[in-house]
C-alpha cells in the first residue's frame, strides 16, 4: 500500500509544479526562484546565499550549525549506497510500469528536467 500512496503523492507534486508555473506567469507575484534541497546539502554556502537573498541576517556560526547537523535522510545508508538506477532495477516490473504511467500522465519528466533532475538512466 505504501507504494500506491507514494504514487498518489505524485499528484501533489504535480499540483505544486502547476502552482509554480502559474505564479511565474502571474504579474501580481514576484517569482523568487526554486531552491533544490540537493543544492543546499551539497553546498552549505548556498544556505547563506538564500538567507541573504531573502534579506535575513545570519551569522556564519548559525549557518555552520545548521549545515553541520547529522543527516536526517538515511535512505542512502539503508540501501547500501545504491544508485537510483540500481534501486529502479530492484523494483518489480509492475512497480516500474505504475510509476512510468503516473509520471507520464502528470507530465513530470519534462517538469523535473527543467528543474535540473535527470531521469534518463531510468528510461522513462
């Protein structure tokens, strides 16, 4: 059941991306951009830049404390460091087909590619 709940969550992601598109084209709002969590975790200085962009004053020790917290996401260690392609290959055929169907129906591949995510190795 959790697999189907995760597929259902794709609808929520689709709605978020639709809202983002609407805000970008609506002149009443000032689109500030997209923040990818991967960018912040890969480059802790990015968090300081985000605070600066928002006009929030921070001290370097605050940024250091926030970015030195232990990892909350343990997925990589739980899977033995498998790549996305390895995890994809571990799925049953019906799971890959259900995911592909949902991903295509919601046109998420294109949207995620424009945000810098690469799904090519999954052959979607």
